[in-house]
C-alpha cells in the first residue's frame, strides 16, 4: 500500500512539474509574440512615417462633392500681433490670440542641450527657430506657456476650416497671424530635410514610449497633417499660453 501511495505521489509531482514547465513555456511564448507584434507595429509606423509623414499629403480627388452651405462663412480677419519677452534669454516673440487662446506666432528659439539649428547654421535659428527632440520640446516653453497637445491643435485647426484648408490660413501670408515658416526637420540619423517645403510642429500628446504626435504644414498644399513620429527626431515648437 505504501509503495502504491509513493508511486501516486511521484506521478503527481511529475505531472505538477510538467504543468509548471508548460505554463512557463506558454508565458515565454506569449511574451515573445507580444514583442514580435510590438516590433512589427513599430516597424510599420516607421515605414509609414518615412514614406508619408514627412512628405506633403496627396490631394484626394475621389471624394464626392459636398453640397455647399448657402450661409456665408464668417470672415476671419488677420489678428493683430502682440509681443512676449522670454525672461530666460531676453528673446522676443510675436503672439496672436485665436479663438480665446494665445499662441506664439513664431517658432521657439530657446537653446537647450540638444536643440539644433537647421544645417547647424545659427542664422537658420534666428529666422526659423530651434529644432527639438520631443523630450526637449516638452520642457522648452517658458514659464506660463506650454507645448500644445492634440486637443489644442485640433481646436486651432478647426477654427480655420479643418485639416483640408487650415494650412492656407496658418502659413506665412495667411489671415491667421500664426505665420508658419517651412523650417524642415532633423532626424535621428543626422539628416536635415524639407526646409522651404514643410513645417513639422510637435504636439504634447504621446502615442507610446517611443512615438508622439506632430502637425505637418506644407508650402504647396492647404492640408494640415496629423502624424506620429519617433521622439528622437527634431521638429519645431510653438508654445501656447497656460
């Protein structure tokens, strides 16, 4: 009888050990699958961004025409500019009030440890502002101001007729006083690009540990693009008042 009990106990322990082994393997496989999925998603985001996000959006011509509203839109006159002085370095920035919010009407040009001038040329910073990684952008605005999030950007864009038309209003020469210049970008591989063609402006909204939102405004089209990109690339910053 004792022998039978001993055999049963040994078999039970063997089965228990086998169950723990299978559970451990399943956990490892699950983690491996999760990592593989995350890497695939990140590679897909990289691929989409490298091919599309930094290029001007394609004008879509296959939409059915929208019936025109007979009510004339409210004409938005160009806003008068005010001036803000950054106490940290004495630099002055034009500001403009739009839909109840006060925005800087120039790109931030506050030097941080990691900020850059396009082509490493200081004259470009004077005209176009610094280029910042997302981490630096998140803390670069002066006291009383902050990096706008997606909701604040959307409010601005919607005030100027939405993503298909707002670029015309927000660019230099538009009627908003926001006066975006095509400042280009700097990527994590050390490449500068798109000056004179596009402007990329960080949002405070994160997608995950590696990606954050930004807005793209383009010289040759009216669209405003909303994308995600790696936080280590360097884009321009516009601050909004708290």
